[in-house]
């Protein structure tokens, strides 16, 4: 029921972002797993976690690497020029 409510409030085409999933409690984890399992939802669910944190199912994992300081400086400098 709670997961369906969240999807309804977010609306069609909404995005729900939940950060630091590795710290959530069991009740919140159940809501997150229910949210991810809703068929044909029109809401994207994006969450962040540490590499060793659990992954709700179903989920697609995208691993992000640290940003190289020099590459970041080049990007920022390129925006200013």
C-alpha cells in the first residue's frame, strides 16, 4: 500500500531518489523493494548505496568510478571559456 501511494504522489514520469540505501531500516527496505516490484510503474526509482550495500530486486546497477581531478578541472575550465 505505501509503495503504491508513493508512486501515485510522484505522478507519471516522476523520479524518486533515495540516497544512502545502505543505512535504511528493515521497514524502509520492504517499502523500497515493493516500490521496485510494482509492474508497469511510470516512475523511475534511483537510489545510491555503498559498493557493499544490498541491492533491492529487481534493479539495474550502474557503478560510478571516482572522478579524476585533472579531467574534472578540464571540464569545468571548458565550461567557463
